[in-house]
């Protein structure tokens, strides 16, 4: 419970604005890199989804399918939702019930850029949780851990 109390704020802020969680915990370089990569991927996704329209039919961004339930688009939507509130804008513009999932290769690249940005941000949220709670040290290789702690096997 203490781990959740210590980490909920940076994790939530990182989901809202990719990189902000790292900034809050003092990892400024990681914050800048994550924010820059996420912005780049979102811009590339927007361009490819916009210019990939075929005969006026937009599509590409995964949105949850609940009636009837379809698990693949819903999992894709959960992964893509990692970009934070920006996902809502993309889902509104390039997703939804009236849109085809993927119309051509350009739209598929756009959807992939957006999903990779979302998945990357989810992984960074987990990393921030580990860093705030001190659990990241156990992910180090044994030689680096021994050097950091001063203990030898």
C-alpha cells in the first residue's frame, strides 16, 4: 500500500503527459527523451492517418469494441491509450464505429506509431513505479548490482 501511495502521482502525471512523471522524480533526460519521442510518433501517426484516407473513409486507430465484444481491437485500444488523453483525439478523428480498422499501408503505419508510443508510455509508467519504490535495483545484472552495493558473491 505504501508503494502505491508513493508512486501514484508520478505514474498518473506520466500517463497524462508522457515524460512528466520522470521530470517529477528528477530524471530530466529521460523525461525529455520520452516526451520528444512521443510527440514525434504522434505527429507521424497524425500525418499518416490523415493522408492515408481512402475514398473518404478514415480509420486505423483501435477503439474498444463492446457490442459484440471483440478482444483484439479492445487490446489494441488499451495499448494505444497509453499516450494519455491524446488518444481520445485520435480515436475521435481516426477511429470509432464508422471507421474501418485499417484501409491501407499508410494508415497501418500511423496506427502502429500511435500504438508503439502508447505501449512505450505504459512501460515507462511501470518503470517510474519501480524507481519510486526502489524496486528498479533488482533488475540490474549481478555484476552491476554487486558494484553498486559493494557486495561480492
